[in-house]
């Protein structure tokens, strides 16, 4: 397996949507390829970091204002 | 009344009852849905519009539109994906207004080249965030994701941050499943590459 072939299956590996056979082939490639191992680790970390840190916060005061405005208009039949 | 919505197996999704109550005139049930999803809708709108005021307007308009059209909600998709679809359309409309005369769609700005083999080899994966304050890290994450085309950003946010499935993301954005998959891979790789520029020089322990 080449690095390009490995990369084409990277998402499937991360999302765990591959067969046991393909997984074994990918793991085989990883044993001898530091480049792909680093790519896999850092891509996983990239996803995790975006999942666990809110990039855009909606402040409580803004939420309250928005809720009040939406609900008021819903009550008036929009 | 709303069609009974079934999520995969036999258990109806909790939103089904809330939608039904809202349709029957219970505004508080709809308020619960707002409480539940406003932050995600704001996040998606902000990622597309890149503008705080627009994103707040999108939250308001998307919920109002959803309320108005609640009787048209078919229940064969999740309420949330239906709501996101409305929010994505509202966000694109706002973007269009700001870039007057320029067509804006979810297909915009997409490079055709496939994800190339990454160049950056430094492994910063264990704990890069420990070297930054929350504010610094948020700024890095924002700057990094802003550099992506919005068609990539929104796929990444729906799939990886919101946790929607590939099928739900495709349905929400009106894209094919292969298109979602290819955008996700390229979004993940581009983000990884861009984050590497920050993290490779500041590995764990180095202040």
C-alpha cells in the first residue's frame, strides 16, 4: 500500500467504517511508515480539538435576547 | 399533527413530542427546541457567514421560519437536520447580501485537486492545547478554520463537531454522499496542515 492509498482511506479508518481486512492492511502500512502514522495521529487530534473547544461562543445575554425575540414573534403568529 | 418520526429502530426521537406539542400551540415546547439547538445553529451560521451579527440574525430567522413551516416538517428526517438545512440557506442568503451581485452557494470556492500527501511531519498530537490559554487556542482554531472554503468548513462542522452522519450531512446540504466524503477528507487534512504551522514549533513542554 502506498501513502496515497493510505490517505484515501484515512477517513474510513478514523470513522471506523472499514472491514477488518482493510484495517489490517492499513495497520500493516502504518508499521513501516512514520509519515502516515503522524498524519493519522495529528488528524485525529485536529478533530478532537475542534470538537472539544467552542470556537464561537454565544453569550448568555445574547441568547436570552434572541429567545425572547423569537418567542414573542411565535406568540404573535410570526 | 406531525408524522411520527422514528430514528432507525423503534424509539421515537425526543424532538418528535416537542414538535407535536409546538404544532398544537404550545410555544414553550418550541422554546425547548430553541434552548437545545440555538448554539449549534449559531455556530454553523457563524462558520458560513463569518459575521457575528449575521449569525445572530440567522439564529432568529431560522427558528422563526421553522416555526412558521412546522406543519410542513415531514418527520422522515430529524428535526435538527431539517432546522440546519433552513439555517444553511438563511446563512447563504446573508452572505449573498453582503457580496452583492455575486452568486453564493455551498459549492463555491472548492478546489478540484484531491488532498495531497501532507508535507508536515512533526507529531504535535498528544497535547498541543496545554501550551496555550483558552483564549489563545480559540483564536488559533478560529483563524485556522476561517482559511477553509465555506463548503469545506460547513461539512467539517456538521460531521466532526456536530456529529451528524455522512448521510445526514449530505441531506442537510443537498450534496451527494461522495461529495461530502471528499470534502470532509480535504477539510480534515487542510485543518491538520494549518494547525501544524502553529503547533509544530511549540511542542509539549516548550513555553
